[in-house]
C-alpha cells in the first residue's frame, strides 16, 4: 500500500487496524501486533505519521504500535475485525491449528518422557515408576497418578496473578478439570493396569506422570493429552522379582531387558472455541480469554468418538457439535504422527515428530 495513504488514517485507530488486517503479509504483521509494544498517545502517533522524515518501515512500525495499544484497550473488537475477514490475529484460518512438535525421551533420568509444543504452548511430561503395595480392593491392579504443574515462569500464570484473584481462581478451576480429565484418560483404558501387577496382593507398579507446563499460550488440553500419552508410550519397565518378607516389597532386577507399558488406543483431543459466533480450532490464550465457550472433542486413534470435555461455558447447538466432530476426525491425521509408534520401542533419545498444522 502506498506510503502517502498512511497519514490519512492517523485519526482513525480502527481504520489503522483494518489496514493491518488487509495487508497481504498479515502473518508477519500480526506477529508484530502481538509483540506487545506500546506507543505513546494518539497525538504522538499522529505527529509521528505526519513526520516526512520517517520512511515506510518506520510508519508501519508506528501503525503496529497503535494496533497493539488498540488490542489492549479493546481486545474483543480487535479480534472481531480479523474474524470478519475470515482470518485470525496470528494469520491462521479459523479452522487451522498451529504448528505442533513432539519429542520423546527428553528426560534421561525418567522412565519415560515427552515434550510437546503447540504453537508457543509447551508441556514437558516425565514418568517415574516404582514398586508399591497394591490396594486391598484391587490387589491385582497397578496405579497411574497424574500431576499437572504450571511453571512460575508461565506467561498465563503471571498474567492471571496481575488480573487478580478471580482470574487466578478461574485458572485453578481449569487446571483441576484438566487434571481430572488426564487422570480418567490414563486410568480408564489408556494404560492396562493389570499389566502393572508384579505379584498379586504383594507388589504393583505405580507410574507417576508429572506434566510441567512451561508455557501456556492456549489449548493446554490438547498439548497435555499428547505429552502424557507420549511419555507413557515412551516408558520402559525392568523385569523384576520379589524377595521374601512382609511389609514393603523388596524388589530386585531379574533381567536387564526393558518392557514397554501395555497401552490401549491413544486418546486425542481437538479443542474448539466460539468467539463472536465464529468456530475456532486450537485457540490461543488471547482468544480463550474472550470465548463464550471452549470444548474439546476426544477421539480414539481409530477416529471413533470417545467423549466431550466442556468445563462450563455457554450451551452448544447440535449443528456446532456435528461440525466439530467432522473437523476433529479430519484433524486426527495431523495428531497421530506426533506419538511414537509401538514398533519404535528402541527409538533414539530426543526423537522428534512434528506437524505444520495444515488441514481444514
């Protein structure tokens, strides 16, 4: 767009935003908008735009700073301006997911580990297995314990602390609901608990999977499901034998061979959000703060419907659910390659699998 057009927009902040959204290089522009830089007041911005000394790049930088300030003051209108043109503020289409990356065997001291990056959302999962006494009611079943922790450096955690107690309580409720979902998924068929039995009534394996959220930029559900499943699929247990005696079992390694966990069909999640009537796939943290509702469609690896995770929000229409299910089945093709194949049990440490997010 011609440079002489820019000064005509200096008294129209919303027009500046439309100019940014109409830019052909909207992905690069949107990244600049999201950089968080803030300019001075409107008079300063107008003066800078009218300065004949500024080159085109500097004028665009002033516009981006003004758009960033507009996003902070009117976040809903900011996103609506993009959505009305069929695009999101980060340059994606409404039904396009972010770039995904998964790495196995990140923590060498753990029995299994995985790290998943979904855009900027980053989750590190590690599994430690140890022999323990079985419960009296289920003497032949082992246990899987899921722990979810947000790192103190996590952007969303610090942002919630700045917004006050209400935002912190909301984040804590979402974290508790997600942890419950992960626990039900792991113990409800993902891991064969009977295969964790060392000797019925005497000793079983307890696999403790801790998920560390290093960065939370939205859609934590999908990232945590992938990280947890990847870490459990990467877990290897030694062949052990029990010693004589009462109380806590004395376990010794009987064979150096490591045996992978017996897993059922993996469960994949595809998270959606509704913002101003628009259905979005893989929402970011900025979008999640404005959604009228957020929900996750859970699918088995074979594409069959497993469940729906919806922690609150507005009710969903039947046609929205059907559309979401159809889109989720299409998205499954990008999620399946992110998990290690059962045949690659002896894969190298740090093995990387990724997907660029293309799809519906």
